[in-house]
């Protein structure tokens, strides 16, 4: 059985690992420069900066077991801080927050090891033909023929790919609502005089601020802070130029601190599909129609853990169907 997975984020890699462990042929395609989805790190002149998912948590037993294996492999560590609500300085919810080391993209790199992953490939068409599902990239080149396809891309991208070959499944996917996020990495000339390492602003355009050096195995110099804009602000200003976004969010950060940071460089990154406002909460953890499947955090609960569980559940369903067909 030949399986194609579109999207090399946590869900896609989780599915691919599950299938590979059962000796099923699987090929993963991702349009990015590397695997990881929203856990990738931005390469800069100052090293890699984590501008995507700031951390993740582990609640269910199966994912906690997986986290223990990642920790044993040396690719994740706890981030031992308690963020505060700003500017009130009230502590946020106490929970174990986890990060990949030495950068967030290290987790996806670890998961992708040994898998057949093709990056820089944008799948633009899925067609059902007599021999199976045929995938084509954006220039029209055929990527291959497959017995089943698993989509783990963000919901709007999955919906677009499914619109023609499977409108019913596309309609289900359309019910998941995703929101954008502008992120900015601020490289500072000198450290800030603050008494917190991360926080959730309660007003203004920012929703998250964090000191990059407070994370385990991160460089302490230069001093770098990461800012995330709120979903509402990001959506309202999604087409702004990156330098304009960096300027506005830096000013908001200064207002929050009541201190003007000495910025030497500001690096802005736009995530068009960063957060899941309305995940589908699919009971099975995935969607399916015949030989097409959808998995991702937007199918479950919007979290990294949900993405991992969704990808694994879809892969296990594929394996069950394979066993039934023998």
C-alpha cells in the first residue's frame, strides 16, 4: 500500500512514523523549507529564533509516554517558568510547559529521521484515477500515484485540495476556523530590566511575549524577545508589510513594559494559519472518506498534543483497513 501524506508538521510526521513502523510505504510532502509546520524555527543572522508555537503540554497518557521517549532522546526539556498576565503581573495557570532543544524545529527533525520527506514541494492537485490517487505539484508535474492520501495541512489548504475530488469532505473541513498570527523577534542591544520571562498581555495588540534566552539550551546573547500579536490584530493587519508590523508591535511592547527596548533588529513572520479558533473535535481524531483522510490539530483540539494524536489515529485507521483488505 502506497500512502502520501501532505504536510510535514507534527500530525503528518506522527502518521508517517506510525505507518513506517508497520512497514508501509509512505511519502511525505511539505511546501516549507523543512519539516515542522508551526514548530519550525526562523533562521537569522543571530541564530534560529522560535517564532511559531511557543511551547506545548502533555495531558493524556499516550502522549506523556511519547514525551518521555523524546526527553530520553534529548530533544525536549521542560521550560521551568510561570508566565504572568501583563501588566497586572498575576501568575498564569501553573502547568508543565515543554520545548524542543536546542530549538523548536529539533523535534520535527527528530521525528522526520528515516522518513521519506520531500520539502519545498507544494501539492496543488489531487485526482482520482483508475490506478489510484495522483498528486501534482503547482507546476503540473506528477508526484506519484498512491492508494490513499492523508492531508495534515492547515484546514483552508486541505479544503482547497479536497474541493474537486471530494466536496463532501471539503465541506466538513470548512467548519474548522483558523486564525493568523504575526510574530516578531526583537534582537536587543542590552537586556531588559524586567522581572518576568514570559507573559500574556491582557490588552493591546499583543497576546504573548517571551524572553528567548529563558528557554533551555538557548543562547544568552544577544538578548532576544519574541512577540506574538493577537488573532484579531493579526487578522485586521494580515497584509501589512513586515517592517510596519515590527514597528507597531515593538511600540506595543514598549508601552507594555513602560520602557523603550534598544532594538538592533526586528524580524517579523506572518503565520496565515497559526491558531485554531474552532477545532472540529472529531471523536475519531481524524476525518475520512474512502481513501482520503484529514488529520491535524484543527481536527481535534488545536494543540500540539492533539496534532500528534490525530496523525497517529488516522494512520492506525489506515493500517486497520489494510489488514481488512488482506
